[in-house]
């Protein structure tokens, strides 16, 4: 599955869940409560067991196929990773934006 299809599937899941919640007049808490079966026992659960204050969060970015192909080709021609190329491009854009302010 390519990135565009993954993004569309994710968006469809989000839309359908949100649509159902709105249609039923449910709050986010009520919707979450419905998702958790009564068969789960949280009595021995530990709050924050897996929480790490300084954990790094890498956000997924879904690119259109033509954008991803372009970036991959450009990164290959420069001999760098796509992530490095994108970061360089974004830094340049941010610098331009800040100069105009």
C-alpha cells in the first residue's frame, strides 16, 4: 500500500469514527469507554508505567506519491537520506519566512 492509500485509509477511519460519534451524540470519553470491553481488569494497572518525560515523538508524515518520488530522486542525486533533504528544505523555508516577518 502506498503512502497516499495509507493516508486515505487513515482519514476514512477517522471520519467514520467521528461521524458515528456525532450521530450518536457521544463524547470522546463515552466513545473510548465503548471501545474498552468490560472484560478488561485494570485494578492492578500502574498509572504512568510506560510514560517517559523526555521521550522523542516522531510524527508520521504522509506524502503524495509524486512528492515522495521527487524527494527520493533528489535525495539520491545528492547522496543524502530523504529525511535529511526534507529537513534542509524546511529549514530554508523557515529562514525565508522569518526574514519576511
